[in-house]
RNA sequence: GGGCGGUUAGCUCAGUGGUAGAGCAUUCGCUUCACACGCGAGAGGUCGUAGGUUCAAGUCCUAUACCGCCCA
C-alpha cells in the first residue's frame, strides 16, 4: 500500500488538494462516491426573491428590480457567491454581469451565466454556493468564485457570514429558522413539495454534507485510460459480456478518488508535514523509510498525516500483492500473474474490480486477470437485497446445518445462470440434500454388489493367467483401503470397452453417455457456466445412471458379470470426480469408501475418449427404455401392482433389439415377453415399437379408447404438420439437409405408429 | 433523464433459430432385495402484448406494458 501510494505520488497521480468532498457528520469522515446511496426524499423547494443592486432593472422572472431563484437548501444562502442562469435564457440576458443582494444579510453577489444551469428547473435561476454543493463547486471553479463555508463538521451553521441568530443551529433546524426569517422579510415567494435525490451515508444512514476540505486524491483519468486501452486490446474479458459496457462507461466518466479517511482504523497515510505545511512523502527508492526517520529531513520537525486510506485503496492490490509484488521477479508473480479468472458479484464492479484493473496496470503494467466473471446477488425470498438494517439476511451456517454444506453448494451452483440474481428458495436446498442422499445410496449399492461378487469368489486372484485379472483387481480394490489404484478408472473404462463381450448393452450405453457428459461438463466449466454444468450432472447421475443404468445392470450383477462390475465402479468414480468441485464432501467420502486414500481434489480431471463412443448402443438402449416405459404404462392402465407380472408381446421394426435384451426389460418392468397374445389386446405405441398386453384386469376400456383416439388425432396432426413442411418449397430449398431428413423420418415414423395403433383399435 | 436485466407450468426457475424442460406442489399406484430425502405412471404452459425478419421464432429485430437494478 505504501509502495502504491509512493509510486502514485512520485508519479504525480496522488495529490493533496482542496476539493468538495462528501462528509459524514455522524462518522466524522469523508466518503467516496461509492459509499453513498442515493435516496429520494420529500422536501421543499423554496423560491426566494433576491433584490437587484439597481431597483430600476427591468423584470426577468419576477417583478422589476428583483430576480427569483429556486433552492432546496435555503440555509446555505449565507455562503452564496453568485446567482447563475443559462446563457441562452432570454429572460435573464439583461441581468448577466449585474449584482443582487442575498436576503437577510444583504450581501451583494454577481449574476453569472453557466451552461450547467437547467433552464427548465424551478424558476430558471440558481444560487451558487460553491462550498456546499458539488455542481456549485464546479461552477465556482469556472468563474473563480470564493468558497466560504457556513456549515461546520458537525453539520451546524457557523461563520461570520451567518447572522448571529442562526449560528450554532443544526443544519435542518437552521433550514426551518431561515425560511421563517425569509418569510418575515418577504423574501420567500413560495414553498412547494419537491422530491430530491439526496446522498445518504451507506454506513450511518445520515444525509451526506458536501463540504470543502483538503484531502488526498488520486487522479483517476490517466489510470482509467490505461484500463480502457486494455479492454480495447482484449486483455480482459467480462462475463456476462454486457458488463463490458458498464465497466467502460464508469471508467470514461471517472472522477478523482478521495482516498483519505478520518477513521481510527486503517492504514495511515505515509505523508508528513513540516511546520509550514509542506508535504513530505518517502522516495521511490526507499518507500519504507518514514520521512521523520529520514536523515535528510533531520533538521525539520515533521508531523505525520493522521488520516488513513480508503479500504479499497488496499483491496485493489489483491491480484498482485498476494503474489510477491512489489518484487515482480518473484516466483509466484511470474507463474500466476495475470490471474486467469476473477469471480465476484456485479455489485462491486466499480468498488473493487475497476480499481484492481487500474492498480494492476499502474503497478505492474499489465492487466491483473484474463477473465472477470460477475455473478448475481443472492436475494431473500421476496427478491429483496439482504441488508443488516432490513434484517432479512440469511445465515449460511444455518442452511449448512439444516441441509448440509454440499447441498447448499449444490443449490447456489444449480441456481446460478448468466449473472442473474438468485432468489432464496429452500426447495433448492432440499433438492441438493436429496441428491447427495441419492449419490450416497448409489455408492452403497455399488459397494454391496462388489462385496457380493467377492463373497462369491468372482474376484479371486488365483490363476494369474486369467486375462480378466486386471478387472478383478480393479473391482476388488474398492473393498480395501489401499494407497494406490491398480488401474485408473479412465483406463479401466477404455480397456473394458475394448472387450465388448464383457459388456451388456446397458454397460455400453452408460459408458458412451458418460463420455458425452464428461465433455459437456468440461466445456461448460471452461465457459464458467457452473449452473449448466451441475444441472447436466444432476440429470445424468439421477435420471440416467441411477434410474436406468443401475436398474438395467441388476440382472447382469445377479449373474456376477465382471464387465458390469467394472462399469459400475468406473462410471461411479467418474461421476464423483465430476461432481467434486460442487459437492466436495460427499464425493470425497464416497471416493475414499471405494478404496482410495488419495484426495479426490488432486486427481486429474476426466477427459473425453473417442473410443468410449457408441451410437449404436445409445440408439438400442433408447428402444429398451421405450419398451420399459410402454410396458409400465400398460400395467398402470390395467391396474396391476408393480410386482404383478404381465405377459406382453411386441410389434414394430425395433422389437428385435428388445428381444435381444429381454432380461433387462423383463427385470425392470416386471413383465414376461411372449411371442404372441390371444384375444383382444391393449397397446402402447412408441417410435418403432408397440407393446401389446392382454385385455384383462380392471381396465376402463372407454377411458383407454378415448386416450388412444386422442393419440391418433395427435399422430395425424404431427404427420400433416411434417408433410406440410416437406410440401413447402421454401423449406425444402433452404432448410439444412439434416432438418429435412428429420421431417421425412417423422412422417415415416408417425405413419408406422398410426398403422399399428389402428390395427389394435380395429378389435374394438 | 440515460443504461441494463426480467416477464416460460400453481410456485421457484432452466432453455444453444428446428417436436416446450427441471425441482417443488398436484392426481393415481407402490415398504419392488441402493435410496419413501425413494420408485413408477399421469395431469398441467397459444413462452407479457403488438408488429416484423425467416422455409422455421420462447430464442433474432422494432415498439409497448409491467416488475427490478445501476448511473445521473
């Protein structure tokens, strides 16, 4: 911080000067623009009558010999230095350069013209009080006006300019007293309600008082310009991209930064003053040497500035002060700077991010980071910002206690999308908790099956010539804690995939899906889309791995099939690795329970492997899923309980695939596949497949027929829609070939379904 | 005044120009040998409104209404 300040000061970018600053009368300190909230408050706008020096002057916005001005702060009239009008305002043109008298004290002030005056505001003319308003301060600077103050640091009226009756009055009490006096004198023309945006101290909630004071500032324009160049050059990318404009706009309209604070805590400013008030700051060569210890100043009596730095003046050093700066040759700095990604909420884009950008270039001549990911704010259940004063905060520790840390992390991640704010929703934590539980139970299922296989002697190590020994060891490893894996799960997958005779269709399917999901998740994380990544993992783990794969694997596991044991272990371990960043605790625990001692966090991240791809298995398994769903649906229709077995028959061109894997379908859906059925049948019609069931049990035929007719209408609609597209010359000419083929496929598929459905309905 | 985001199922929200999705809630069935924090089968949206672009729009463009945020 010292180095930063010295470098800025010696480079002419930090300076001490008299400026208008925001004063917090409660905290007794200055505030930066960012520490102030704007609030709309009801107040009064007063129109005041100022007498012109020459009573014969023609009328402008009032009677002859007077000018009316509008103000929301009548108590500051004693510090007035001018009346300002817009140079183009016809009403006042003849008054520019003349003089008017402040009411009550009758002091003369000039009438000036300045573009900053809004012609439409109030009565067109404003009193200019440079010491008590930032805009007035600027106008005063342009016109060389003095800036006497009439309000002290406690917010009370003070100064010889103020009539004795008002001296010492608190600013808001003074306002009332002055208005009363103005009214008595006939200087108050009118007072009407007016809503003004006023500055409120974020911390003390007190109205900020603009005062003129000598403070330390940083000249921001050159620093901001360097960042803008960097943004142009693409040194830093913001995510979401729309914040780039916000970032730029702020930098382009930046004002000098008041960095000195009158607080007891904080880093004291390394500046000293001699008895004449001259400033001494350490040299660039030896920034750590206090000036009052510096032999070259031994002849002087130096006093250190009691003020401290604004807290962000240290925070902005974070990207490099953590890496060895100011030693730019340090190992950490060389290796890690610029950092790859900064993750933070968009609400501190100006406070922190922009200042790190400026400090980065100023101190290291480089951008501090490559990517800036701005996430949304976590809001309460009603969508309001959490704040101490509102008392609507949510204690994360309570949530952790209630749902678990992993469940909470899951909730944050699942809800995060593109920098959108997040509304608190306990249901998302329940979802996370349930998911952790699901994962736990899936792992338990796996371990139980490994144990069963071991007990059945399937994992025995006798016969070292066994070509499958490596797979046996791989599964066996899950049952005992060892320091290293005999084989990594990614290698196990690749090797077992190379021996298709070991695998079932379900195994090949889940391995192929795992590969696709691994790539998808890696890509999403690279793009910093954590929400999409966790959503993909959630649905893969629950809907595909647990609901379909584990169920489909049960028959093979009953048989003690080695390839399936390997697949279960390897896929589960992969899932644990992919989930680990979001749910570190449960995944670590489960990973260790599978025989690993090494921390999951230090494992390599799973990568895609083309050899795991299996489109044929994917398509075939989709057919099995359709068959199972259709069979279950029929059982529901027939009012059968899940454990009652139903005889079903198949129809359609994909029936063969189902028959090849009949154990899976019969096991999951609890049905018996029979070659054909006697008598009338119900059917569930799917793409390429119909599942037929005998008409028995408690089925409501009318209800079923109604549904099927609706389905038939739906099929007709789909067919005619697709045919309509194919009959459209524009579509055929311009749509991509895949899309056209897809429509053709749909026509065929729906037509085939229609034929099969009609055949079944013909029985009734 | 300027800028940004949002508006999709009852609720909270995803959605990449090509057949609208999730969790919860809801209806029906199930203690099926990992899990009732569970399993299965359902029901439920003309994607704020009005135009436009396109073979094709929840998605792109314009306007507009409402909600919210930032800056002045």
